[in-house]
């Protein structure tokens, strides 16, 4: 709850091992999900390199 109040989200299961070191913005767009219960949902996640 504290994280949500501060607009901090938890992102799990993202494999960044092949991403080169650097500065990035991360975008996480939720996908429509009609699953029953729970507090998570699938999302499309992508990075944009900052220059």
C-alpha cells in the first residue's frame, strides 16, 4: 500500500540480462486481462534509451 501511495509499482519477470548498461526509461503498458482475482496482470514492457 505504501508503494502504491507513492506511485511505485513492482515489475516482476522482466529479463534485462541482454540490455546494455546505460540510462533508460521503462514503459509498462497493461494488457486487457479478464482474469479472476489477484492483484497482477500481464503487460507490454519496453525500454527507450536516454541520450
